[in-house]
């Protein structure tokens, strides 16, 4: 039986560690983190994109306790984000067939 992918199935939920390295393989056409991590140290997200078509969206929401940095690696290309103490930021990305690129600037939401 075939796997049903978003938008007709569930989106892929990413779990991001509060500090250190997180590696994820994105296989669903829509993905993001449903649980907002609160960073306690610098963090890196390494993405491997498998079987995606161009236009696949990825949304991230991250909270910081101080000025932690969030670095992107692998199949996601974006500048390092430096957090603001006690604030939450979000950013969306679009897959171009090879890599995820930001679809706009990072936004501080509180």
C-alpha cells in the first residue's frame, strides 16, 4: 500500500533538540516542528531531503532563553540565526528540488 503524503496526509513533525545537533530526514511534502523547543545552548539542524518535489514547504518555530545561535546544515541553506533572550522566532523554507531555502526573513513573533 502506498504512503499518503501531505497535503492529503499528515505533515511530518520535526523534533528539534534544545541544544547541540539535530539531524532529520524529511520525506513528506509538508513538514515543520509542532512542538516549539526552547534553546538552552547553541543548536544545529542538519536536514536530509529524500523524495521531495520542488515547492515542498518547511516551517520552523524556535524559542531562545538567551542569545543562542541556530545553524542550518545539509539540505537546508540559511544564515545562522542569533536568538533574543526569552523570544520566539519563526522562518519558512521552500525546497527547490535540491535544497531548502528561506522563503522570507526570520520573524520574531513575541
